C-alpha cells in the first residue's frame, strides 16, 4: 500500500510525523495558489508551520481557535506600534510574522482533522481585516503622539491620526474589492474563481502593460500586515538617524498616495478581467 493511501485515504494518526503533515496539509493545490498564499509562506513559513501544527494536533485546540489566535496576534502587531522607539516596530514585525504562521497552521489543523468550514474562512477574513485596518490607525497615532511631545504633553497632533485613519479606509476598501468579486459571482450563481494568475489579467492592452510594469515596482503589495510592519520598521531604523519620526511621516504620506493609485488600478483591473464574467 502506498504512503499516500496510508495517510490521505485511511484513518489518520493522532500524532502524525512532519512528513505526514506536509503530505496531507500542504498539497500542490495549497502551495500553488497565486493570491491566497503570501510570499513569506512560500519563502519559509510553510517550512516551519508543520512543526507548530504537530504540537497543536497534540492538543484539543480546534482550527477555528487557532484562527482566533491569528486574529489576536495581528491586532497586537498594530498595538505594538504605540510603543515608543524602535522596540515598537521590532515587536510589530515579529507579531506580523507570527500572525502569518498561525494563518498557515489553522488551515493545516483543519485539513488534517477534516474540519474545514465556512466559519473558519470567515474568522480568517476577520483576522486580516482587523490587522490591516488597525496597523495604519496605530501608525497615525504613533506619529501624532510623537508630534505632540508624548509623553510630556499627551495631546495628539490631529492631522497624523486622521491620515492614519484615512489610510485604514483605503486599505480596507482595496481588500473589500476582492470580496465584492466573490459576492457578485455568488449572487449570479457563477462558479468559484480558480486561484490562478491568468484569471486576473485585464483584457485591455494598456492595463496589461501597466500591470506588467507594476510587477517590477509592486507597491500595491505594501498593504498587507507583513509588508506594513516591515516598512514601519525600516522607517523606524532611519528615524534613529534623522530623528523626529521624519521617515515614518514620509512613509505614511507615501502609503496614502500610492494607496489611491492602487485602488484605481485594482478596480480597473477587475472590471477589465474575466473575474465578473
């Protein structure tokens, strides 16, 4: 009997090996996803996650409970940015990576136990929306508190928290465009989109050319919690030399401007692709 039949088709052991977890929980259909698999998962998190998944499978914790850990970790990454100095961004980067590690493990636990559900997908969406909505708000507060002389005065410089909140709206709106596509297809009884790059290719030649250029300057990918926390850390390191959170201010303004460009491009790309057909 083949190894695959032992693991995949028959009763699965309560304490699987790392090889068994990789076989069942990381099939090509998961590793080959274009949009759902973040680059940190491809680079190293999928190499690490089976070791954590193996420990989780020894406990009664459910896949959905692991996803709630992901939600809490992502929110904590945002709150970490309120810590003054470089330690806040450092902690935020670590928590951003941990959020994605939990995000790998919850699916692996669900696939091993055959417990995938719409509830799990919903909680996962809550986690990503929460993290990517709170991080820009925390970034605006970080700059605003510093500009007001915190902790000496304790008053907010109002423009920076406002810009952070505006960036949050832009990021959440851009994320919602993807969910709008799935909702629109469901309302019209269309099949689920295949997670392949070709699906999102615009039919318009000009948009295709702009999309190709964007691959060399992928600023539109900066709005995930992982990239956001890394960018804030880079700005924080520069601020150690320039002072007064100058680099962090520039980052916030740049993210706002590029965010507007991203929404326009994303919307035009969706309307010109086969996603709504």
